[in-house]
């Protein structure tokens, strides 16, 4: 049965290729046609002025206006190639956390070139990604300049807030979007952003994203709570973040220090990370002034 299903799937993909006139290597067409899945990858496309070669983007890319007329592939973790192939790309570039081995196999089966990008947490990661995209896009010189500019911006922003005196204590809660409320642990990007911006992350004993009990949240007594935009957007009769156990028992709630962070600054480290640090640093400064 498994072999039959696999045969039928391959036949369906082959039919899609014939129907859409898929552009595969060796077929004549003017210019490249990229599909880009992942906000931090798309940001580099824009910075390298290659966004005009993009024929499809993943959902949630926070670059309003630049891809307004480009088809959007909905869904966070993609599992099926059909929607991608229907856009007749010449290459697909995708963040690793937004794909699956099954999708990669489907693309390999039809000979579609695909580049998978690992999650980024450090400046070195970001610079390596910039240079890799510079090679892919034949923009090596532009990529070198962007990597240097990014390093300078990171260095400047980290120096600005490295010696912050009083560090407000808080944490990040991923909320909304139909998911449960999850606190970010010490090994997440947002925990690092808090430290870089002059705050102190309280959830140093947590790895990844974990739910917190009411007792744990009250015990942490965060002075501020960060969340994604959906966390503070009303959904039905409630604000998602406020349904998290213990939120209303915290100093952050009492002092209205619940802060929504633009989603595009949270996904992974990238060329907008200095912007994220400055955004959070502004809130840390206001919290210090209020103490």
C-alpha cells in the first residue's frame, strides 16, 4: 500500500509539472524565479535588492509592501510541494524549521533545486547566511557589504546596552494563534534579546518553550512580560496572554508592563536584530525610570 501511495504521489507531481510548465534547470526562461519561505531569509533578499526575482513567499513574512503582489504560500510548516510547484519556480529557499523531510523528498523527486537554511542565533550565523545568499543570487560583493554593515550595527547596539545598571527582570510568553501560552527558556533568541537590551531574563532554568504554572509565574514576579503581537490582540471574549496561569498576579500586569513585540523581530537572528534590541531597550529604559 505504501509503495502504491508513493507511486500515485509521484504521478500527481509529474502531472503538475506538465500542467504548469514547471521551470526546471536547463529549461529556457528569462531570469530566476525564487520562492522564499522564512522572514529572516526574505529580509536579506530585500537588502540585496533581489526581491524582484521572488514569485512566492511564505506566510508571516513581515515585509509590508515589498511582496504585496507576490502569491503567499499559507501555513507555517509546509508538507506538500503542489502549491510551491504551481508557481513555476526555478529554486526554492526555505527556513529549516518551516519544512519537513517529506517536502524535501518531493522536491528532489522532480529535480527542483532547494536550499534549506538552519536556524540562526548568532552574528556569525547571520553573516554566513548573508554570504550564502550572496553566492546563490550572484551578488557576492553586495553580500559582503551587507555582512560588514550588519556586524557594525550589532556591535554598536550591544555596546550601547552592555553596561546597563539596574536590569528590569522579566520573561517572554508565546501566546495567541490558537496555541497554549508558553514561556521562552534561556536557549531562545528572545531570552538573548532581553539580555542584550539591558534586561534580565528570569526563565534561565527552562529550555525551549514550556508552559508555566500559576505558582511559577507568581513566584517569578516579572516586572515586565513580553509577548508576540497575537498575545495582546483580543480573540473572542479574551486577550490570549491574560489567560496564561498567574499573569494577573504579577507586577508586570499590575503596572501594565505587558509588551507586544513585532513578530518579525522574534523569528530568528537576522539583519533586523539590532532593531529588535533597540525596541526592547526603549522599554527597559522606561521601566528603569518608573522604578
